């Protein structure tokens, strides 16, 4: 009886790794061991950075809102607090878009926030 070599399963496993390593430089694309190491590391980074991306964007939005609010003499914290007291339900992403694209609307939001914080 011939000996079983698991040939099909082995080839499929190797092809899956090398296909995932497509586009990598040099041996990282062609050699199984280095390709596997690189693919595993890339997947770890991808998993981690899908979460970090959310943090990074929130930081960016807050920075933009703070810069725009300071143009009109209000800090970020006072601005957000005033909007909450006024019952404005805009998230930071939308506030950031308004600050970048439509400064007149943002100014009216700052006035609304100022009137609810007691800052003049």
C-alpha cells in the first residue's frame, strides 16, 4: 500500500499563505517560511489598527473642533458642555465637518454654546 503524503492539503495550505503574501518584496513573497511570518504579522497589525483607526479619527475630530472653537473665543470643553446643555445632539464627526466646511454655521453653534455656559 502506498504511503499517504497529505499532498493536496499541504499544497492548499502553502498556496493560501503565498497568495496572501502577494505583492510583498523579495523572499517575503516567494519563500514559505518568511511569507508566513510576514502574513501573520500583517494580520496582527490589521486587527490592531482597525481599532486604532477609530481612536485616531476621534482625536482628529476633537482637534479640529477645538481649533475652530478657539477662533471664536471658546475652549473645546466649554463648547461641548454648552452644546449638551442646549440639547444639540451632534456627534464630534459632524461638528468637525461643520467646522471645516461651514464656518458660519459653526459660529452660530458657538454662540448657542456660549449662551448656555454663561461665558461671554
